[in-house]
């Protein structure tokens, strides 16, 4: 017996459970025998409506009618007669084994006041909305559930979910969900899109689908054809064994889907005509535009997830990737042929990646593959340049002169008091090591890498166009962008503030009026000005913080060098110790700040309140790239362009604080130290981020989540735990968070490879080795560790191409300055052609060293306990200054000004030469391949011919019947029109509010 005030109402799953008396009276008949009940208090709620083809075919309605004259069939599975695991053909279908699960919504619920034993025994019940009739459970059985009083927040969320699911049903989607039979737990709402919905949305989204017409893709000429055939044979062992690579000579003619031109398409099976990625994308579009009036008229599933109404929304994977047996699916195929380290030598199955994950992710892996393949020639040239330096190290005259102990260049002390005079020959090892990276070959390698970057970008544009042609992305329109939840909230707050109404008053107004106001009221620059101001101030603060940390490391180097110089035991290894520890500190700081800056960039972008997700992503990328660029490269820029430039000279050194001299470059120059700094930061960043952040952290999260699930008390189903459904398996995976971290990692690496390649020719080699692992690591993560992302259609990689292009242009300038300022290339060139007596580099070392009279050292800075036997009168230091006996002692000499002018001239000539060659390469290589442009033109002609032929065939069929049957044809067309979606007056039209859905 129900408690007073409660009534037995037939449960309509997926719709609001609190039915108004008017909605109950509208049913016109009592529940059928065996109908299950929920005992709920009577309350006002929206009416129910919805229908499907299954409803019309499955017999008389079992409940009340709807406002549009058709009923919603809601049926259960019998709790005592569960569907056996053997009877379940696929874990990707509803329990009827017929309708495919296209999308899943998940939420956590909690009940209060439920007594033990009230939950249903055995497997959980399934509620099917808009479904076929099934077995009806017996009334009064164990399936009766008595709801206890929920707290206000849970009740509100429950009502919002029910209204949202009801609106989804109105849009024509079919839902299946579990009964909340436990005290708490996770509930999955499975969504299936029937053919009518898929056809309607495909037409609305202008999705290109293959037509009946196929045509052959012809090669350019006989030579090209033979070359391609030879290339195909040679590369056949490297190709993955996937169906997409079996036939690449034939292509289907594609055309945007239209329900009025169904005769154009080869529709053999409506269930498989749209692939899984397309089906989930269609459902996701409906979820994004469906409103919930109870949640402040919130628009879309993203807003509901942000407000914790739902926990997650995701499409299902195509099955398990490691399942035993011969059954294959796209996920298993991707794992076997792409996402394993054992197939690192194979090409990527880009077409299958695009089919499974969508165009956006497909383009990322295509870009990553092209970038990795382009690193092969640059790695080969880099190794050759390095080997050239090794081969010519014994022939390098300046290195020989520095290592020759007979020269006995007595150098000035490297620090005050504790440092003694020293012989230049003691730096022989550093000089030889510097030659490995500071030789004439590095100049040509810098020019090569600048042209390499241009060639890479041009080839990517061509590959992008080629993929766009084969993936039917040519001519696609930008999809409608929905407002972000935060933007809607800000607009609503602005409207409330402007109108002076309370929240209750505002929510009580007419919905149509709200929609009109939403269209008119937008956030202006005045509304966003505080956010822009905060962004500007925060970014400046972060950049200043990075510079201050770099300065702090500089102070550490100076003070540590001074401290180690006081001890005789550590004095000999001062430079190595200081350099190594400082670089490690820089690396650790960069890794920590990378994570902080990523979070800060996200927070700053949220403050700006961008309207759409695309705008949000672009602004986030720009901020994150700016901060991470400064963070990663500022220590390298310091060593390359500033270290050793502001030291002063003996007798007039520049000091930091009191008694700490600015650090100088090594005797062989700063290029060797720049190489060490670049290599450790680049390699350490790649190894630590790949091994710890990308592999270790997800595994730790998974382990922690598993331990948490095991330790949490709750009711578990042993049979279900042994054979979990696909939506359970996918729910336990990590949510997909976007491609920004993946792109960012590669873009920073691209900067290491191009910006300072003059100092580290082996950078492309290490980048290549990293990327071979990175491709498979990312592949494994997408296939095995992440929930399946929503398929996103896009024509290009977006703002990342502009960033790549900017880095490529900036690399020309940076390499020009590295060669001109950091390297000894220009001083050697000037000496050889202007000051050498015999046109060689003999005497170059002596030419670069200036004299200083030690008697002019400041009091208290002279070396204590000097080890030099003879009295030192003059010491040498590396600079171009007048000697002490000159009329203007210690002023910059003529050689200094001539070398400075040569350096500036080299920068200008190098920059203009490389820019000219880059423009020439850009001009010579067309953005659109000739064969692709010809095929696009050919396809347009074939499409017109195909249309005319099909229209002619259609007219033939129409003219054949007698005049009497024409009326019947009109009547049949009239009936077809009447069975079309009632809410669509014109093709593609749709209500502005998601709560006013088209009924199917």
C-alpha cells in the first residue's frame, strides 16, 4: 500500500517521473497488466511526447497518448529472465540486439532512505525508451522500487536529467537506461539514432557520402606511373595490412546527403550506411543543441557536464582491442597495425585513423608522420656535418695553436683573489670540442635547415590538399558553432543585471522572449575589458617570472663558480660542475613551469569568456605557446646571445652584487656551452615528458582508480563484473582532452630543431628517434587508454600552421645571429682575408687575445699564492682592445669594429639570401598538386553527368505509368510527405531552441 499522498503512476523511463494530473488523465486508459510502477509523489512536470517507427509497428500503446497523438512505448526486461551473455550478439547494441549504441551519457546517482532488500536482485533492469515491445515483468514483483526522499541538489539534478532525456526523445533519438536499483552507483543512458534522425541530421550538417558512381584515379603520365608502381613495390613491406590500402585507384563520387535525392546513393543497409564515427558525430550535434529549461535554459550536453548534471558523454569504441579470436574491428585493427611498438617501421594507416577518430585527429597523425619522415634527410645531413667536424678536428689551425704549449699564452685570472693566472693550452679539450659544432659546414647546414622548414611546410600544404580530396573535405562549410556554457552564463548575468529582475522572475518569462534576447545580447569589449586587462598583466608577470628565474640561475652559476674556486680540490672542475648543475636546474624549472603555464593559460582564456569552442581553443593555444616558448628557450637565448657580452675587461669588470663578476664564455667560445644547454634541455624534456608524464601518470591514474573502485563499498554483480559491457569498459578510460598538448610538444621540438641548429647539428637525429616512439605512444594512448573522441570534421590543422610558419621565419634570424655573434666563423673569416699574412688561420688565436698590464688590477683582486714562477707583467684576455702601450689603452680596436660590421653584414646577407631561397621554393612548389586539381575538375564534370543521368532515369520511371496512376503517385508522394518529420517545413530548417525539436 502506498503512503498517503502517493499515487501509482506508470513509469515512463527517460522522461520526467513526476507527472501532472493532466498528463495522467490524458492517457485515457489504465496501465496494462504487469506494468511496473514507481511510487512517486504527484507534482507538476512537462507533458510527454515522442514517437518512432518502432512505436507505430509494435502494436497498441501501453500507456497514455502524447500531445501529438502518438505514444511512447516504454518496456522493461524481465528481472527474473535476464538476457544471457550468449544471447547478446554485441556489447555495442541495446538489449534487443538490434539497435546500435551510438552515444553514452553517464551520471552518478545517490539515494537516501532506501532499506536493504528493496533493490532488485540479479542483473539490473534495462529501461528502453522509444523502443520495441518486449517481455513485460510481472506486477508486484521484486522489481518494485520505493524512492526515498532525496536531498534538494540530487532531486534538482534528477529532474534536469529527465527533462533533457525527454527532449532528446522529442528529437527522435531512442534511449535505453538502467534502473537505479542500488543505494548509489553509476547509470548509463545509451542513445541510438534511427535512420530518420541520421538522414535528417546528415542533410542538415551537409555530410558528404559516396554515391553509386565510381571512377578511376589516373596517373599523370607513363614515367610517373612506372615510378609510382616501382615505389609501391619497394614500400609494400612497410604498408599496414588494412582494407583502406587495398584499392587506391578507384574513388566514389561524393555528394552532400539529401533526403530528396536518395536515388543517388548506394544505400544497401541503412544500419551501416553511416559509419560509427559519423553516427556518433550526428548524435553529438543533437546533444550540443538540446536545451534544458530547468537548468536555466542551458544549451547542450557540455553545459550539463559542466554543472555536474552528467559526468561524461562519449561514443563507444568498436569493441576490445585485445580480444581473443578472429573477430576483427577497426579498433583491434588499429592496435595490431598501428598502436604497437613492434610496427614502428610501418607507415601509418591514415585513412583508417580518419575513419575511426575523425578528420581532426587524422590530420594530426598525418602531420606528425610527414614531420617525422622529413626529419630523416635533415638527420642524415646533420650527422654528416658532425662527422665532418670530427674528421677535420686535427686539421683545425686555431685548435692546434691553443693546444700548443710552446705558445704559452698567460691568461688573466677568471675570478678575483682565489683564481690564478693560467695557460691557454689547458683549454685544449674545450677548443677541440667546439670545433665539432663550430666549423664552416654548420653555416651551410643552417641554410639547409631554413630551406628544409620551408619545404616541410609546402609539402604539408600539398598533403593536406591531397587528404582533403580523398576524404571529401573540399568545399565543406564551417559547421555551426554553439556558444560555450560560460558564455551563456555571462550573457544571462548581464541580462539580469540590465533588466533588474531577480533570477526567479527571469526564469519565469517566456522562453521565446529569452531566445530573442540571447540573440540580441552579446558580450561586448567593455564586458570583456577586465578579462583582457587581467590577461595582459598576467602574461607580463609570467614572462617576467621566467626571466627572473633565468637570472636566478645566472646568479647561482656566478656564486657557485666563485665558491668552488676557493677550494683547490674543486677549482679544476669549476666550469664543468657549474654548467652541468645549472642546466639540470633549468630543465627541472622548465618542466615544472610548463605544467603551471598550461593551467594558467587555460584560466586566463576562461576569464576572456570566448563565445565558441574554436575561439577558446585558438586563444588558449596562443597563450600557452607564448608562455611555453619563453619558458623553454629563454635559458638558451641567454647563453647564445648574452653570456660573455657584458663582462667588461680586466681592471674594469662588471659585477653582480658585491664581488661577483659576470660570467665569461669558455676559451673556445660560448657555442660549446650552447650545444650542451640545448641538448640536455631538449633530450631531458622529451624523455621525461614522454616516459613520466605521458606513460607513467596515466598508468598511476588508472591504478588509483582501480584501487578506489575495489575499496569503495557497494553492491556488485559478479556476472556483470566478469563480462562488463562496452560502455562500462569505456567509462573506466581516461577522458579525451584535445590535441593541444600533443601539438604543443611537437611544436616546441620543432623550435629546438630549427632555431639553434647551427649550434647543435644532431638535434634532428634526436628529434627523429623521439618521434618514432612518439607516433606509437600517441597511437597506443588513443586506441587503448582514452575514451573514443568525438569525430570532428576540419580541413586543416588551423592555427598550428601559422605558428609553424612563424617559427620557420624566426629560425632564419636566430641562426644568422648564432653564426654571426656566438660562433667564431666571422672573426676567422675576417682574419683570414684581411689580417693574415699568408691567407691562412695561422696566428688567429694570438690575434683574438688582447694584452693587460697586471699592475693595473684593482687592489684586492690580485691572485693570492700565484703558482707562476716568473713575474707576470702582462696577461691576455679574449677581446679586441688596444694594448696598454697604445695612445688609447683598452679602447676597442679597429679589428673590433671591422669584425662587428662584418657580423652585421653577414646577418643581413644570410637573412635575405635564405628568405629569397624560401620564397623561391614556395613559388616553385604549388600548394595544390597538379593531379589533385585535375581530379577535382574531373570530379565536378562527372558529378554533373551523373546527376543528369539519374534525373533522366527518374523522369523515365515517372512517365511510364498511365495518367490514372499519376494521381496515385501524387497520393503516395503526399503520404510520404506526411510521414516526413512534422517539425521540418523546409529542408534543413531547425528550431532555434533545442527544446523545440523536430519530431521523427
